[in-house]
């Protein structure tokens, strides 16, 4: 996920290698404050909402870490390590990296397509989507989108993958055929987007155009836009399962808002942590988790469309990227290397 005003300069690698690494498992619950670095302290509310279960070191990983995805078929967390030019596949049961793909060009988005057993990695540096076999991460080819291939998601209904790219577009990719089957034009670069498999549509954050776009995937075009007034930097987004709401995080001013999927009308909002980058609904507990580069996770209670922040959990400065996996009931937070402390995945267990 690119941020305005930042130019990333990277050497483009032409060979992709796979290396195995055992890693070191640090078991046990460790106090978050010890890892928080420059993160602001908890705000005194109920910090028992999340407990740090373990840390999985990412040895040799430097720079910013971007999106993550879960491969349920092989029990692995897939981590796009943008600054390191690599992708880690982490064995979540063993609690250690199982394999690493190197030689990528600023990997940003990652998705796993189980029907085709294919991992798709979107590269911002050269605008390609590179494909790998899920079983062993062997290269399966590359698809050129043009520039700045970014966020990626799986359409669970069709089995296709959707990738945001360029100055304004979504590409629909058939992983089995390794081909782009549709392109959708947008007014500016898309950031986070969420797919509604029931209505076959996508909701897309477009901060450069100060709007949320609604895309009909059946006809392959944008059918509505919701202008944003008074707020900028709509980067993270989550779709409530069956609830008819979107959670959208804003960076200027920092806040979290709930919007109706029917018409984009805002129904609730609360101030939130700075540099928000990922947000997730926890349907089991009626909660929302918002991860921020300021070094905290804000936890909100979602009570029938009303928001109440119940906890602020310190992580590590720059740990903006996260992934909530409901089938594991765990929140994974990617913490970059800082001041001699190695990069790591924080495995957070929701409480109670």
C-alpha cells in the first residue's frame, strides 16, 4: 500500500528464489510494552481485549511490511515484505517461517486461491502480479498490469483474484488460466477494497479522489461513488458479514466510521489512532480492530451500528499492517525491524 509523498526506489530483481528457514519460536505471553518502542501507552481502558500469545521473528527482514493473507489449505500466513523484496510463508501451527520467496519488486498485496492452489503477489515496483504454486511456492508465471500493483483479494464466489493497480483500476485475474479476465477503470489509485460475494460487487477506497467507489463486478464498471466531506486518507476498510455496514478508517483527522452499504450514509464515528492501515470486524464478539502505524491497535465495540472504543493496545511503532483470521480466532500484526529489534509477527488472541 503506497503512501502519498513517499517515493520508493528499489532495484528490480529478475530472478525469484526460494529459501527455507527454520526460525526461532519464542513461546509464551510477552508484555506488549516491551515491544512497543515509540508507541503511545495504553489509555487506561480495558487492555484485556487482546493478549499477545506469541511473537514469530522474521529474521533478516528489513523495511516496511505490507499486506498479509491466510492460506487455510496449507496452514500458512503469507506476508508481503515490501522493503525486503520478499514473501514469507509462516507455518502458524509451528509458529515459524516455513519458506521465503525472494527477488520480488516491492511486494504489496497477496492473495491465495485455493481452487487453483495459487498464491498471487502484487508488486508495486514493476506492476506485475507474480504467481506461485501453493504447495511448494514454485514460480507459475507473471502477469503485467502496468504499474503499482497493490492490494489483492480473493473473490470467494468465482475463485478469481482482484488486484488494485495503477492510477485507477481493478484487474480481475483467473488464477488457473493465469490471465486477466476483466479490468475496471477508477478515478484514482485504489487502496483497500472489499468484495461482496452475494451482490457480486466491490467497495473501493480511493483517497486520491476523496471517495468510496462501488463497482459492479458482473458488468465490470463503477456504478456509484460516495463523496467524502471533511475527512481525508480513507485507507483501511472492512465489510461486516451480513450486517450491511462498512468500517472505514481515516487518517486526517484520525477516526473510524461506519457506513451503510446501501447508500454510503455514515451512521457512527469515533476518534481513532493515527496512521490507520487495516481494520476488521470480529463478529463473534461484536468488535472492530483497527491497526495503526502509531504503534497501537484500537478496539471498538460495534453495538448495532454504534461505536465505543473499549481498548487501546500498544504494539510497535510502524506496525500498521494486520490480518484477522476468524477461523483461527487470531489477529496477526506485522511489526517492522526497529533499533536492533528484528521484525516479527505478533499473534494476538482476542479476550475473552
